[in-house]
C-alpha cells in the first residue's frame, strides 16, 4: 500500500527543483526555495500550489526561507563567493535588506521582533541576537562548535543550541535576561537539531550518543532527564513538535530511503507517513496542525507536497 492510498497527498510544485517549505502563520501561503529560473531563489505560493512567484532577484543563491511570526516578512540566507548573509524581504515583494554577514543559520523569535543567528567568523562560531527594527546586534555566546538552527523557547526568553565544551558535546540554553548559559545534555558524540515543545518543558533533538545511527531523544528542561524516543538501526533526525505538543515528526532512513515518520511525543505509535521508494524529507507542520508540507523525489526531481493527516 502506498501513502496516497492512506492519506490525501497533493503535489504543489512541478517545475525545477523545489525544497524548504515554510508555512505562513495563517497557513494560507508557503515560502520555498526553487531553482526553476536558473538560480536558487525565494518563491511564494498559495497553500494549494496556485500563484507561484519569485520574490528575490536572480543574481545570487538563497537558502532556507522562513516566514516571520506576523507573516509580513521572510528571512533567508543569501550566499555569495565571499560570505553568507541574513536577508529580509517583504512577503508581498519588495527590496531585499541585508542585515547580518557570516550568518549560517537563523530563527525568528515568537514575537518576530528579534532573530537569533549562528555566525561563523575566522572558523569560530558565535550566537548573535538581532533586533529586527533597529538592526542592532548583541553577541550572546562565543566559541560555539555547531552551526545548526538555534531554537527559541515558546516564551521567547531562552534559546537552545548545539555546541561543544571541554570535549563534551550537547544541547545548551542561553537565558536572554541573564545571558547565562546552561548545559542540558552531555555526550561524547553529537546532540543536534534542538526543538522546543509548545509548552516549553521539553526539547527534542537528534543524537549519535547511542552509536553509529542518529536517533531522536528528548530532554526535560528542568530535571535534565534525557529520554530516548527512537531506537531503529537507521538514521532518525530533525524532530519537530506538532502545534498541540501531542506528536513529533522527523525524517528517517528506517526503510532504506528517507521517509517522514510521525510518533506520539513519548515515542510511542511510530508511523510512516510517506510510503514510497523515493526519498521524502523536509517536513513542516501546518500552523494549526493536521497537515504537513514535505519534499519528495518521487517524480525524479525534488518537489513540494502536502499531506493531510
């Protein structure tokens, strides 16, 4: 049985290569990357795939577009031969605004008034806080080791990130009021891709701590108790909580190719959402839950689909 016999799956893009879907806060639009015009740009479409249009120029490569919480702006990384920069553009089109050089990854604060950025300078990683209105920046943490996407707590007062300290790797959080850094996990291997639960009491993450394969784990923010959620002899990576905190989706190699898997927040009830021999990845929850966008190679090129749960 294929996934289309189980779920309602709709192909949204059909031209060029299309990846990194990002829902608008109201769920009516999807921003994404596409190279259909000859270079990677930020594109926008209705949630049903209609009215696809390019927002950025054609003179550079862009990566990882993300809607602001109010839906008015889209942040993205602009890559040149010399650097990668965080840029902003209005979601209804407009001139690109470069706001921070050497930015490797970023995320919006829950209110959308600030952005945290992983910055790489002279082979050293730093975590910066950027005020969206004034464009003033503050260095939060220096000498970070990994440059994955920093994750805001739901309350907007803490940021989780992956790093290395004293030869031990793990998930850390920085308090934005005190600027104190607290270690939540410790491993001889890599703990990566932190994702806060909607209640802010737990963080799911990917880890190699159990051996050769990535698996999904969680840590209680207060007790620091670590729990393993997946135990497959294959890579399970990049967990994302559902808006109601009841479920987690992630990408998995358990069937020999990348698939999207759904499970309960405690790790039970693991279910393949995509059942296809081609790779499926980049899942993104609809803001109200009940639907995900994802990328698939099932037509031979990466295209964006939605799946109704």
